[in-house]
C-alpha cells in the first residue's frame, strides 16, 4: 500500500512540474494584436539596407520616404509621389532591386 502512495505522489509531482513549465512558455509571447512592429535585418551584405532603400526611393521621386515594412523577402518604402500617397517595394537582397512601384 505504501508503494502505491509513493508512485501516486511521484506522478503528481511530475504532472505539476509539467503544468508550470507550459505556463512559463505560454506567457513568453510578446504578441500585441493591432500593433505592427517594423524589424530591420542587420546582416550587412546579405540584405537590402533600409537606408539604401529609402535613398533609392527618394531618387525615384518619392518625397518624405520612410520604411513601412521589412520582411525576409522585401523592403516596403512609403511616401508621397506626384499623385499623392505612393509605395515602392524592393527585394531584400544586396543592391535593393525594384520589385513593384
């Protein structure tokens, strides 16, 4: 009978340890719905620099150009062109080639 209580106690400790570990993992998420954070890729030489993307957009005639979004594949720059609000999309590779205007 003592052996049965010992096994039940060990099983209860293992179960409580598992619950506390999952609670810490679940609360570590920093996601806030409705808030979009712009993240820059700081790997020089492997990606399009946000500074270079803004400079190229200004050379293309975009006024008040600013970074809107950076993903592993593209860099989006927004500003104002001749007809109002405009957006330019560059590939996130060295040299920032134009994808879409």
